[in-house]
């Protein structure tokens, strides 16, 4: 994990030695996010992409308010997935015109909240059209909408497939023309389309193919739209490497493809702004999870390092957040990172369940009680995606440094 440097065998986060950072925070376990790495990732992405492509941060990846505040100053917009996320996005100072709201089960109160805020609502059902029409009639407020489309294809090789086939997300592409007619009749302010085929993909050719298909589908659907397309969200899907053999995503072909799409859009969708929506890719590599070893024990010849943190804080690293076959995240002993990897050990948490594993039979530097375990690639889907109330253990702390 070359994004983090070490000095004297101690990992540095935001220029602070790990043990000093732990003392500054006052406890373990904790998540630490490096603000310079967040800034650098967005800058590198902008440099790689063609001019004019907007970048939105999908804050479900990491909704910590300090992170959202920082990201809001770097990106062009924020995508939220709940009313509470919307409040955080608005509090961050993000421009309401550049906030969009997606989710298959938006409550009436959330829809009303979104209309009052003046943000863009990604419609995902016919029910939402009727509810938004009622809100418009009752309040007189304009209602900005886009249609989230469930395409008739999927993002190949994606970690999570969110489009193609039967899905709870969006409206099936073949039903969209009828939905667009209802939007027009209801007097809602149609602005465009949101197409999201899948996530966590490290194959540029698959992302290129999905973006091209999404754009072509948007062109076809635009023929039924009640007004010109002003907003076209082609989704994201950009992955980060977690496991041995995986490499960081090469953006060159993705950039060339987006440049071609942008050129074609200027002719065929002249009012449309093209957006890519990214979460994990922007924040995932900038974060670490840190816990402290409480015990070192040997059971029938195998060494277990028992830590004060576990799956209740980092469900993804435990393998219980969608992995079919469990694989180890990149892990080290953060205050002995220059020591050679020794015997294969298992890092486990304090919970009374055999699922509480953070590293399974992994070669790590020799460690004892008091040493700090670090899990890299932990900036996304960490604290907020984990069952922190499970077995009533202490909650994790998050810091931006």
C-alpha cells in the first residue's frame, strides 16, 4: 500500500506517526482518513479525464461529515441515498443544484425534504411520480427529476451488479417511455437520466463498454423525454485493488471513451452535462482501520492475535459484506511495518462468533499485546456499513487528518 509511508517502522497518516495519532485520538479502534490522499485522488482523476466531465461523490461510500465537507470542496456534486445523508450534504455547503438523490425506497417525508431543498431526485418507480406530483400540487414548489434507468445489460466483472435483469434499482429501460409520459403530464421538471450498471470493477474495457451502452441507451430514451436532457449520469464502477494480484485501474481508455462520448453528446444532447458518480474510488484508498492487540494465544499450533476491533467495526474486511469466498484485505502491524513477515497468524476480534476474523492465516510481522493492527483500503464502506451495535461493544471513532 504505497499511498502510506513509514518512518522508523511506524506508519504515517497525515504526517503523524501511528502511535502518536492513536494517543491523540484517545482510543482504539479507529478509522483514520488522510485528507491529502483524498485531495490527490480527485486531482489525479481530473487530470486523467477529459475536460467538462463532472465528478460527483457518492457519499454512501463514506458519509462521515468531515469527509463530506472536504469532498464537497473538491468535486462538482454530491449523490445522497437518504434524507439524513441529504442533511449532511447540505450542511457541507454543497450546491443544492448539484446534489442528487437515489434510492429504491424513498419515503414520502424524504421526497418532500428533497423537493424543499431544490435538489435533483432520481425517480425509481411510478409511485414516486405520483407522490412528487402531489407534493408539487400541495406546495407549488418546482420538482426537479431525472429517471434512474435499470438498463438491459450489466457491468461485466463488477463486484456488485446494480443493473441488468430484474433489479430493485431504477425503472426497467423498456418501461421508461411510459414513465416519461407520466412525468410530463405531472408537470415535473425533467432533467435527464441516471444509469448505474455496477460497482467495484478493475477492468477498464468493461467500464468502457458499459459507459458506451449507457450513453446509447440514453440517446434512445431521450426521444421520449418531455424536455431536453440536461443531466446524464453514466454511473461509476471504478474499483480499487484489495487482494493479491489486483492492480490499480488504468484510466487511459476510460478517458478516451468519455472524450468520444462528450463529443457526440455536444451534437446529439447539446444541453446535457455528463456526470460520473464515484464513491469507493475517491475515498477507499485514503483510509485505514486501526485496532490494538489484546492477546496472543496459540491453539493447536496456530497463533491468534486477538484485537479490540473486529467485524462490528469493519464488516467488509471480515468478508461478511458480499464476499463469496473470503479473502484477506491488505493488513500490517502498523508500529512494526519494517519488520519481516513471519509466521502465518490470524487476527481476530473480541466478538463471540467465529465470523470475527480480520486476517486469516496471513504472514505478518511478529506482534504482541499493545501492537497496532492496520487494515488498508478502509476509506469506504467501513464504519457506516458495519453492525456496530452487535454484542454491545464500544463504537469506533473516525478522524480526518
